[in-house]
C-alpha cells in the first residue's frame, strides 16, 4: 500500500481536496487529510469522513440490483453535491473505492477530473483498462491507454510518462450535428388526476437531447411524476440491444421512487461532514448515468443518459433545467 499512499498524497496536494480515503469493501486501507498529509495522525474530521465513506458503500450496494437489472455495467463513480461542497466516490476496481471530499464547489469539475485521472492511474498497474469516468476522457489518448507505466516515479509524485497531464474540461470532441427530436420521438407519462402543466412539460421537452438527457422525471412526490423520454428515437437504437425501452422505463420509475429515501439516509452523513444536505446525486455507471436533483417543497428531478461520453453534459443540462422550473404552486 506504500506506493498507493504516495500517489494519493500527491493528489491531495491539489488545492481543493481536503480528505481522501481508499476502501477495500467497507474497510479503509489508506486515509489522508490535507492538514496531516505528511503525518500518520488523522484529524477528527477524517474519522468522520471515513465513517461517511462506509455508509455510502452500504447505500450504493442496495442500489446494485437495480443497475444489474438494467445491464448498464458497474457503478463506477458517484458524486454527492451539497451547497457547501461535494463528496466524490470512485470504483478503482471491483470492491476497491476511492473517496474524496471538497468544499470547493465552484471547482468541482476540475477536481472531479483530477480524481478520475488518479483512479485510472491506480487501475493500470493491475492491468485494468482505463474507464471514462464522468466522460472526462473522450479522447483517443485515454481510450488507448491500456499499458501500465514502465517505471515507478520517485516517492511523492504521480507518473507523467504516458498519461495526459490535464483531462479535458467541458470540451467535447468534434461531432456531426445531433439528430433532431420531434414530437413523435417523445414518450410522455402524466399523473392521471394532475392539473395540466404545459409550461413545465415544455421545459422537460426542451431538455431532452439525443446527445445528453434521454429520460427526465419531474416529481411533485415519489408517486406523482411527469415523465418524458426519447428512448424510441432511432439515434438511440444501439442502447436497447438487451433491454427494451419499456423495461428501462419500468426500472427507472422504480429507482425514482427509491432515491429520495436513499438521499435522506445519505444526508445523515453529509450533515456531519459538510454541514448540508444533498442537492444532487450522480450515479455514473459504465454505460451512462442516473441523476437525482432536489428541488424546493419536496420536489425532485430524475435524469438519465444512456451515453457514457455525455455524462457530464447531461449532468449540466439537468442542473439548468432545475433552475428553469417554476417554483411549486406558481402559475404554469
């Protein structure tokens, strides 16, 4: 574990990350914080973060059967955002996870990408292929990076021989124009007894995009939801080789009902370590991601992208939608 600890200490030297914990299952094998980076002693805050990471592990294990049913691959990256910061939780290899906490919410994309780079560096010596965590690595240099680095670097440094120094931030590869979304592509489900909300439904339609969000559920409560998706769009046909659109809709509807309870239990840990409650949860799997975004008055949004190369773009798109939706009870 000595080399792993040195790599993590180097990551911790990036201004912005305050705590790092490496877990084997629910057992912390390396725990570091920025105030004691060169000391084996841990602060009381670090012990709180260590406990929070274990709780996250248990809660995410409960969601695994739903992801297994979707057949979208392992849960490789989880982001828990609160008003004052965020927790990042990465699968390095099966059963092996890296936890980080930061209060630098304005720099979250930058720190998230640094975490993704570090997680891929940790994978390489065990001959695991790199993962496109958060769609930060949509470039050929990362896609082809399958060989470990030839020689270990000096203690306290991260190797720089074959890995790009800076993962791309908010930059998409060149691409052809996206296929348009028409009314016939959109599948809509409304609460049977709900008052029509044309303005809200129009905002949901405008947020759907074949290169971003493919499914959106706006919940007034766990049992009351306006749902729209474009699973029937021909541009998405390749994502339905083993699961039909209806099977995915059923599973995402179930997750929509479960996630508020999961978020409430996560808040018990988040209040202790970051002094706030969950604003957004990102569940990044090998093929796409599921998003949970809280709103006022107990309302929330669920979003889904099926495309791993668009995970961060869809994340930002859902965050914009959350700001655009009218407050509960306002005229629609």
